[in-house]
C-alpha cells in the first residue's frame, strides 16, 4: 500500500539556522501517527512545509500519490490536507459559524461541487461546532472565546475541510482531563471514518493512547520512528525529550 | 553612441557622492523598516522637516547646516520616540499595523508636507555656507564641495550608526529585537523600550540627512515625495536591515540616477528610483545580498 | 437570495438616482453640478479603494495612478479617435483594470507593506512616463474643449449636467457592485484575507486569485472615475491628474467613513467631499488638505472602524443594556 503522505528528505533553513535537516516520514492511509519533540525541534515547521505555508529548500512532499511541492497551500487543502494552527488563527471579524463556513465554501464546495444550499451549510456549521462543544457560541466572535475554546475552533475548522489527512497541532494545550478525552475520542471517531490523523502533542498520555506509530523530532532531525512502546524506551528519545 | 568621456566620468562621480548621501538618508529606514518592520513612509517628511529647520536657523541666525543637524538630534530623537509610542499603543499592540499603521504614516507624511507648504510656501529654499559654490578639480573630474561635504558627513554618520549597531549593547539589542523578542526579554531588556530608542534614532538620522540635503540642493515641500522611492528602493535592494547592503544599493542607485539625468534629462530621474523599486520587488524582493 | 437582494437594491438605487437627476435638472445651477460631480467622483474612488483596502486589507497608495490612467486614456483617444464618453469610460476601466491586474501580479505575492510601497512607486513611474509623453501633452498639459450642450434622449442639456449624470450613474454602479461583493462568497473570501491570510490559505481560499480580482476591480473603477475628468476640467496637467489629493482622499474617505461596509466610503465621500468643497472656497485648498490629513491620522488612531464603526459600537452597547 503506498503511503498517503511521503515526506522525502526535506530541509528548511532560516538564514543560518537549520530548522529541518533531511526529514523522512511516511504516513499510511488510515494511520494514527503521533509526532513529539521538544519546543523548537521543528514540528510546526515540518507541518508548515507539508501544508505549503512554508517552502522547503530541498526534498519533496508527496500526497496521495502525487508530488505537491509546487502547489500553493490552498491547493493542498483542496486535495485533502488540513491542519490546525498551533497558535489559533481564527477570522476575527466573523462569528464562529462563519469561521467554519469558509472551509465549507472554499474547499468542500470546490472539491465536491456546490451541492449544498444555505440551509445545509448552516446545519453543517452547527454540527461541527457541536462536535467540539461550541454550538452555543455559534454567533459570537472569536475575541469572546477562551484560549481553550479557540483551539477547539481551530480543530473544527480543519475538520470542516473534510480532509483525507488531518494534522492536529497541539490542539489540547490547556484542556482539562475530560476535555482531552473528548478531543481524543473525536479524533478516534474521525479516524474510524477514514481520516488519517497526525497528532502533534506534548501531553504524553494522550499521545500514547492515540498513536499507532510515534515519531520523534529533535533539533530538526527525526531520531525515532516506530511503535510507541518501543520509541518511549529509546534511550536517545529519553535523553532528548522524555527525561525532562 | 557618442558619449563624452568627460561627461560620463563626472556623472559617475556625482553619482558616487549622491549615493553616499542617499545611504545616510536611508539609514534611518534600514532601522525602522529593515529591523523593526515599521513601514514609516513618513520618513522623507522628517528629512524635509530637518531641511527646513536647517534653512530657518541658517537664514535667521547664520548657523551652519551641519552644526544645526547635530543640535537637532535630541529634538528629533524625542519626536521619533513619541511617534513610536503612539504607533505602538494605537496599532502594534492591537495587531493592526498593516492597514492602519500605513494609513497613519501616510497621513503624517501628508500633514507634514502640507504644513510646510502653508508655513514656507512652495518656493525653493537655499542655505548659505562657505562650501557651497566652490569645487575641487581632480583632472577631468569636478567634485562640487556642496556635494562632497555632505557626502563625507553622510558617510561619517553612516559609519557611526554601523558601529553603534554592532558594538553597543543597545545597538545589538535593536538587531536582536528584529529577530527574537522573547530572547530579548530574557536578556532583561524591554523590547518596547528598545524599539522606541531605535525609532527615535531613525528619525534623528532623518533630520541630520535633511540638513545635509539642503546643502546639496534647494528644497521645496514636495521634494520629500521623490525620496520615498529612493529610500525604499535602496532599503529593499540592499536587503532589509543590512547596513553594508544599504550602502552598496545607495551608491548603485546614485550612479544610475546620475547617468540617467545626464544623458536622458532630469525629468526621468524620479522614474529611476521607483522603477528600481518595482523591479526589485517584482523579481528579487530579498535584495542584492538576499537573505 | 443574494441576487434578488442585489436586484432590489439596484432598483432602489436607480430610483434614488433618477430622483436626484430630476431634481438637479429642474434646479439647474451650474456650480452645484460642478461641485456634486467632484463628490460623486470621490464616491467612486473611495468605494473602489475600499474593495482592496477595506475588504482585503491591502493598502493602495497609488489611487491617483489608476485615476490618471483613465483620464489620460481619454486624452489619448480624444486625439487619436474621438469617442463618446460612455465608451471612454469603458476604455478607462479596461486600461486601469489591466494595470491593476499587472501590478497585482508583480507584487501581491509579497507582504502587504511591500504592496503598498509598490503602489506608490507605480504612481510616480506612471507620472514620469506621462510627463515625458508628448502625444498627450507631457508636462505642458492637454486641452480638451468641452462642448456647451449635448443632446440626450431628444433634449438639449448642459454638458456639465451630462457629466454629472454620467458620474451619478458610475457612483450607483460602484456602490451596487461593492454591496454585492460584500454579501457574496467573494466578499467573504476577501474578509478572510484581511483577517488572516495564512489561515485563509489553509482553509482553501485561493488568496492570490482573490487579491488579483480585487486589484483589477479596484483599478477598473478608478479608471472609470478618471475617464470623464479631462472633459470636466478642460485642461489636464499631470500634476492635477496625479495629485496627492486623490491618494489621500481615496484613503481618508473610506477610513473615516468606515472600511468594512459599502456605506463607509459613501458617507466618507459625502462628508469629506462636501467639507472640502466648502473649505476650498472659503479658506484655501492647502488648509483643506491639511484638515483631511489630520482627520485621517486622528480617525486611524481613535476610531479605527470609522464613523460606521462608531455607530455600530453604539448600537451594540444599546442592545446589551
């Protein structure tokens, strides 16, 4: 089975600073991959390069069997690649429902044709907000939300694009134990529906229970990639990240 | 083509001198735009303000313009610091610097220009000093002192800025603030205060450049607008925030402008800098020494 | 739904315009036609600017360039092959629209601040080109003799009334278009660009394409506003066509009126335009420009969402209590 996502030796520098150094990564369709590593190790840079927000200087990214290197970020989203931002980036001038309407209009519509009337759009927005527990705040503006609620909105907006691969970048920071359980359950449900998920997190309990496979990034290099129980016993991983 | 070598070499010499001066004018924007990421398009307005102040003090009190510029430093520094404070509180803090910050500076530029028109009128103004008039002759080359002296002063200023940036704590903090505000806070330096100092400095430099400008050429209020193109062309071409790049780009622009004015006429001169700017933005926005 | 909505609004707008036209025709004071023409022109310019500036968040400092291109394409056609003004308006729209597209294509991949500087550069480059172009008069300027009257729908009307009517029509078209965009998917996309371009891309919004649409539309409308200008003013000089007052006013009017809605530029243009007409006559044109500049700075600091924003805030507070 060919991988859904194949990151082939990508590197990224910022001036003299090497953010990513020859990263190799494969994600199989339907897989649940966890990505961990210390702050500044390059996790978000990797996501940015995969999604087209940043351009890698060398190497290539293949998604769903095709090279996507030259494609703009929005084109990659159209192909089924969606991500949430580590620091939430909501559309400030719009209500929560409208925030979700954007990916519906511009991605789902674009890919599947205008098959939804205004009413359908509204109910889909409501459904998505309900999924993350924000249905009551549908008409409010992002500035009225707490940080935690904004992260949930981020996640809902990424899911709204009906992706084949969802990259959740630290969606759980600051959540309570039961909220973490809820988000995990949501991600598992989405995965069962066929969405491949890459979970980037610092909350080890969540990562361990969710991931089928675990990759570790330290200082721009991948130092481990395998079964979670093996990876956490890897001495280099313990030294670089877990031991802290 | 029938180019007189004499004309050519003098055009290049003039361009070199002009370039040195342009570097000083742009140095302030290298700091505010290159390092602080503040698009202060009102910078030329402060240059012209400096020119008029030099004119005023020269005509009424006979003070030499270069001396005036040194006296003006603290005043314009304070002005710059004040403007940054307003800018920070109104825009940067709220994250709206893109649209509103630009409009703010544009408004400032406009208000400055129109105020000068109201106070001084649109006639050209000159200063008088001993070194305006005579030239040095080096073989084929004529170096008018009114261009040579400001060029030397400008290069001295430029050198001083470069030393300040690379060798003092505050200077290095300014470089740092452009790259990593968090690291700066960990160094127990207040980023806002550093930025305020930097912006005050950039305006002070503008004023000095203005005093030098009026030595080189007579001024009237709309001269500032021509400099917008030059300043940003040099800044972008030189690679934002790079002092050596700014100098190279400034000299390059000075020479090309001088050659254009000599061989095609002065009415094409504004197009040179703005054309440079457009081309650079379109094809090499990272500048000559691109990052 | 939106189409019916737009059709209804258009009908209302046309009705209002017809009423204004009828009243103006009956009242028939030349000076008022001249003054109102300027205000209507600013409505078009402010609305055009706002499509790119207010809706998308990309500041254009070179409004004068697009305006002047419309004006100078009329001058060119006048010498080359005279055409009726409505045709010139279409030509002006095409010329400035293409210019807007071209400039956008060159610079929109860059940050917003670079784009803004590039627009300034464009204005100066174009002005220099025009100043050196003898065919359209160069720095000496171009004269266009305006006929006294013109026949329209079987009656003879003053030429200035004809120009007034044309500009009124343009203003209506601009306002209807802006309003339609605002409420459409396109306008929604524009708002995401303004709010957070990176997030917009991640959601699948083709930001470059939308920005190009905005620059092209914005440029086209400015060109349309400029096309009748030589006939209005009779003697066109580069300094007046490329004048800084166009740049300042097309920014100040939407920002003071309010940038998030089509009403803002309308309000801004009427208020500021009328105030300037009054000030120019009573005080001086320089002082009047100074006031515009000061108001721009003041509003940008104190009331970032303009007058409309202040009203909306007030209504929201009333609703809460």
